[in-house]
């Protein structure tokens, strides 16, 4: 199994917290789509022996593309790659793009389904106006609800994003956000702590005292409220930031966290084949120019045994599948297994990690700290 990720680097406006690669100018959108098509054509050999089971449009804001543009990309994949009979095809979308008044006889949701998209990931983030304004989201609270009312009429497989730890977000309002999401019978929720990335508008506003800094203790408390509420509602916390009802885990997310190969198409997109990691240039103009010259605009890194070990520890500890001690010994050797257990001993004694049937897992107490725990288990090259 493999997946293809398509990065669409356009947004209507810049969210204050975002450090992903995007542009608020759509002037080069046509050229960019052409470059995406060319990259897909040039990289067919990379998945020659693989069946594509997931196609994921991320960004940026993929819902800014027209139906024809999305259809062209999907058709290019079907033409050049071996695609599974019923692949998971996900489109990330913003609420304001899904509630546009259209003159056409079909809804935007029917259009999406007609070209093969069968899963939506909707960037709600919050149902409260003050939170959306603080984050500089393009939609408002009413649009967030209306788009879910409409989307659920046409799509069963929907995920929505929620952000916790927002300055000024009380636990009461956070619980209301979760309950509002649950009221739409959404089967998958991705939820993230608001992170202050360097050189973002949020970082600048906090430094200037315009916005209060993120309270890590409050964020941790809201994370545990989230787990409790969603697990009580029948969700499985299958990855640190992802919760799904049975049969609704994201195949794209699951493949990534389980170390399966994927192709990243578009400016700043990353790829992984098991032995190498590559990434495209983080610049739309340079990306387009390179592809117009039939040159792949990427850098490639060959992973060492220790790199692969560290990556497995990081991804494994974030999931319900954990880190298999047997796999560590088989893939990396007895010394790596011994080192892992020695480094993990402190966390095992403090109730942050536990071992069950030969698998190293994070406890509920340790989940919020799992990335930090994983880094302490890393082996230096």
C-alpha cells in the first residue's frame, strides 16, 4: 500500500498561527496545477510496484481549486499509477468554501462526489467567533455549523479539526466545542494544541503583548477533557491528535504513522519510500519553473539505521499500535532494543510508559508528553 499527498499552497488569508507553505495570491494557480500534473507524470517510477490506496489533498486550502482542477489531478493519478478499487480520497476544505451560494443545479458536495472524493476534512477549529477572529480564520461560527449541516447530507466519512489551548478559551467553551462537533455525528475528529511557531503573526502578537501567551497547563487540561469526552462517545484515540469511530480511522494518517511509503506532490511536500526521505522546494515560483523545465525540485536524504529507529519510535509512540520490541530487535538489532529499554526505564517507573504483550505504549498520563518522551528515547547517530 502507498499514498499520494497533493499540497495545494493557496489560502484566502493567513491564519495567525500557521507556518505551512502557502500563498494568498492565486495569480499562479493555473501554472501551479500544471506543475502538479507534470510532477505526477515525472515520478511514476517511484510507486511502480505499489498500489495507491489513499489520495490526500492538503494545504493550504485545497477547496480553493475548481472541480475541474481537482478532477484533472485525480485523473492524472489514475492514468499514471496503479490505484486501488476503492481508494480513500480526502479533500481538506474550509467552511467558507463549502457554503458559497452557487447557481449550478448541483451542490459543491455532489460535485466532489462525482469526481471520486469520498472523505472531507473540514477546518472548523472552533465554533466561537472570538477564537476564529484571534486565529484570523476566513470563516465565521455560523458558517462552521451550516457547512457541517450540509456536508453530512452527502458525506458519511467526514473529519473536522478543532484547536485547544487558545488564549482565552475556557474549559467550558472547549467542552461546548466538542459537544457541538458531536451533535453533527461526525465520525472522525483531529484536534491539536495551538502552537506558537516562530515568525508567525501569533508569535509576533504574543511578543508585543497583544495576545496572551499559550498556557501549557491549560492546553494539557483541555487535551485530557477531549480524550475523556470522545472516548465516552465511542471514539478511539488511535493517534495523538486523531480520534475515530470504528472503521473511520484515516487510512492516510494511519499509513503515515505506520511507516508506509507515500509520494508528496507540490511545493514543500515531503515523500518517504522506507529508505529515503525527500522534500520539494518551498517556493511556488521556483517549483513551477523547475517542473516547466522537466526537473524535479527536490532534495533527498538517505536514512541511516539510527534515523529509521528514531522515526519508528516517534511515530509508534503516538499511536495505539505502539512500539514493538520484537520489531526493534529484528529491524535494528539487539543493541537498539537494549538501549530503548534502558532509556524507557525512567518513564516506565513514572507511569508515563508501559509494556503490554511486548509492545511499548504511552499511558493516558503520558500522552500529552509523548513527543518529548520519544525524543528522550532517540539514539544519537
